C-alpha cells in the first residue's frame, strides 16, 4: 500500500530508479538485491529499502527484487501505465527538439500538436505536425483530450498562455520558460529552468576550485 505522506525528495528519486531498472531489464537481469542496485546507482542500500518501503517494499528477504515487476510497479506509481497527450507551445529550437524526441512515446507521452504565435513559422512542419497558431489552442486542447502542456516560449508569452491553459482545465504544465507560473493548485507545474541548472553546476565547479 502506498504511503500518502511521501516526501517530494523520495518521489524525485523514482524516475532514476525507473531508468536504472529499465537498463537492467535490457541487460537481461531477472532479479537484483538492494546491495547490487546501490552499487550501480551510488546510493546506500538502506536508502533504497527505505524509499521502496513507502510503497510496500516490493522485495523478498533473501531473494531481492524482481526487476520486471519493480520496473512496472514504479512505472504505475509514476503514472506511466497511462497515456498522456501533450502539446508544445513555442516552436523555436527547444520546442522543435522536444517534438522530435522519440523517447517520450516509449514512456506514454504523445505530442499531439505544436503551437506558436510567430506568423513566419506557423504552417511549417515539425515531425509531420503543422505548427498551429496559439489562437487555436483552447479548442485543440478540448478536442484532443490534452492533459499536459509544454511551454518553451519567452516569459511574457508563458504568463499569457498559462491563463488559457487554466481556462481549459489542463492537468499539468511542463514549464521551460524563465518564470514561475501562478496557477490553481489543481494544475501541476514542473519547472525546468535550464539556466538555474547551469548555475548550480557553476557553483559546484567554483566550490571545488576553492
């Protein structure tokens, strides 16, 4: 049974577990102990066991973890056993790169449309999809059961588009724009500020040099 009071720190580690277990599956592993998994992931075995215990444990003493079962169960916890329909708003370099990233579909994320407000690129094709005008965003979301919007556009544009997304009752926003969006608690937002990540790396390099 899943613990309802799981910390965000634990949840943030689940995708990494999922990724490593996927690699183990591809390598033909049928089972693995927490000790063996800890060596691969460079985390302690006790941390792995503590994390998994939030969701019922998954393992058997003396046997370890069934790789395929654990992979599927963590996938369910992450909602990867369901299909998610995405749109990308912002058809610049980053938006087009995300639209062309095939691994999304392997995880159940399907890009259904790409939008922009730039008349010079509206009508052009990206991976077989025609770039549409953001004016047509609302009806497209409703007609295509879109639950996630990916924002790859400038700050001011993202703020305005977020208002439209709120009115369409979007479930989640993957936000690459350089701003924090003000949306109702019912809408989940995952911020990916690339410059923030680069500055963290800069700090670590600077710290090691001193």
